[in-house]
């Protein structure tokens, strides 16, 4: 139910991406970048309640993804960890970690201040992940410590899983479709059949698209 409650968020961000592609007027489009920011905007909206489109956050997220995908020699061969220091990876990782921690700290405090200024409790539909985690933190019957560091770690997990994994899966799927025009044509026909003249395919229509599900199930 929680996933379904964010259906409007996903639909809105997808519509914005389609609009951006349409504005390009058939010129070359960097789908990788568009898809990356589509996923990021959805994850941001679900996790922290709003999107961050500023250059500062964009730069931070790009550096975060770069560090996330980098190969750390010291992680595999501890006695060669000096290579990470020489290459600058260690310093870069520490810098990104510090900025992310400060960003998530500001997000948590912003949510906490907002909640303290509200007379009525938010409905489930109005809550994002941070709101839910703050509710858990306030519940002292849990029997375990749930501090800000725990909340920030959970938000980071969502960003890593939601952004990196989903992005890689979508890019892989699109690459495979480009490499196999026959499969792409069958998918396009399935979309046409399901749409039945409608301008958009809705999430509820996806259950009917059996052929669409096959690429992700391929071993």
C-alpha cells in the first residue's frame, strides 16, 4: 500500500521526463542522464518529501555515484589500501560522506522542526520516509536506540538501493532493446495494444503487459 501511495509521484516525474524528451524535437537525447534524474527525483520525493534540482545537490549526487562505483583496492587487499590514498579515492570518499551526512542531518532537522510547528498529525499519505522514521524515534516503547545516525543511515540505504540499482537495471534493459530491434518492436506493439488509443500507459496497465516483464526475468 505504501508503494501504491506514491504512484502520483512516479507518474508526475515520468510525465516531466517525457515532456523534456518531446522538447528536444527529435534531436539526440542523453537518456542515461534523464533516467538517472528521473529515479533520483522519485527517490527524493518518497524519502525526504521533495526533489532537489539545484546544482549543489546535483554535483554532490554525481560525486556520490562516482565514489560508489569506484573500485577500492584496499577493500579487497587491505595491505594495498595505500593505493586508495595515493589515487585520492579515500579523500574523495571521506569528503562525499561528510557532505552527505550534513545534507541528511539538515533534512532530518527540517522535518523535525516542521512537525513541531504543526498542530495536527500528518496522514499516512502526507508522510515520507523521514516522517515515518521520526515516528519510530519518538516511540520509546521500541526497546532499542534509534538516533539521528540510524535515520541518516537508513535514508542513505534507500538512496543507494533506489538510485544505483534501479538505474543500472533500466539502462541495461534499454541497451538490450536497442541491440534487439525485434524485441523492441514486440514491446512497442504490446504498449499500443494495451494503451488502446490512450496517450499514456498507467501503472495499473502494467499488470497486463506480460511481454514487458520477460526481460527482467531473464537469467
